[in-house]
């Protein structure tokens, strides 16, 4: 008798899958266990927090518009007021995405305002948001916050590398340009970007994604800044996609496995 290979396809109910995974999570003492099918389940609802620099914000908005970012953007929150007739504001108005400008003052708690705006979101993305979120905010929000930051200054020593050259350069329009100048002048050969979870420790949360690129004497300051911005955009986008596809597994104190 001849035997031919065959494939048996099982249609498993979502409820049964969840119960089976829950049993496994109890068996192995897992923190949480769930089943998510991106093509079927509702998209994660997120809010984007940004400051003056908008290269990461713009990249995420356009990726979302093109269907490359599997999320629903509920709002954009910023500590810098963007005037109405700009490409960012026109984009948000066209897609009916609320924009909230929250100015900082002694009379009000900006974090309370943010919490009121993001309470129904699944996670937050800091798209070059240049304000530190307190441990109290993170505890009250109770969900994940993802941040992007550059890696430009490997050649500087000491606790305050920016101050070492502060007397020779007037502070430019963006902090990234400011830091790129010092890295460029120092002749660094590698620049990078890191996407990580936000914790109470500044820039010390578990790393989700990192990217690097070589720079050389062929670069001028403009190309140096462009390369740094491109790295930040790519690194943040990749991390968000991995997170939405449930391919990021935190473990131990500050580590992740990305499948």
C-alpha cells in the first residue's frame, strides 16, 4: 500500500486557544499569555508624543497612512505648539487625528493632562518627545511606553560631554543638530539609535531594537544629521512593528528577546 503525505488543518476556536495558552502560562509561571492575530484582531490604539523635532512623528504618520504601521493613532500630543498651516497639522486635520498642545507651567500638572488623553490607549510612543515622564506617570498609566534615542557620542569622556565643547558652538535649532555637531567634530566612525521601553531609569529600559551606520570624512554636518535622523526613524518603526506582532518578549530585569 502506498502512503502519501498529507496536511491536516485544524480550525481551533479563539476561546480554546486562549484557555490552552493560559494553562501553559500557569504551568511555566509566565507573566502573561495571550493569542493575537494581527490580520483579525483590532489594531492597537496608540498616542504619539513629540516635541519640536518631527522627523520621527512624520515618518510614523506616513507609514500609518500607507498601511505599513499596524496601529490606530488616537492622538498626537506635544509640548511645542505647531502652527496651523504646516505639513504636520494639515496631515492631522485631513485624517481627523486630534492634536494636543500641552504647555508646561507651575500652575498645572502636564502629566495629569496626558493621562486624561491616553487612558484608552494600548501603549504610547515617544517620537522624540523631549520631556522625562516620571515614575509616578508610568505607574498610573500602567501600560508600555516606547522611546527612541540616538547614540552619537562614543568618543567623549566624562559626565557632561556636551558642556566640553559648549563655548565653541552656538546652540542650534534642535538638540539632535547640537549633538551631531560635537560627534561630527570628534570624528566618530559609528552612529546609532536605540528603541527601548521607558522605565523609571532614564534611557535604561529594556532594549527592543538598535541600529548603527558608519560615517566618515566624506560626510558633512548635513549628511551626518540626515543619517542620524534616518536611523532613528527606521529603528523606531521596526520596534513598533515587532511589538504589535507580539515578537518582543521582556525577561529578567532589563532584557528582551525579539523573535
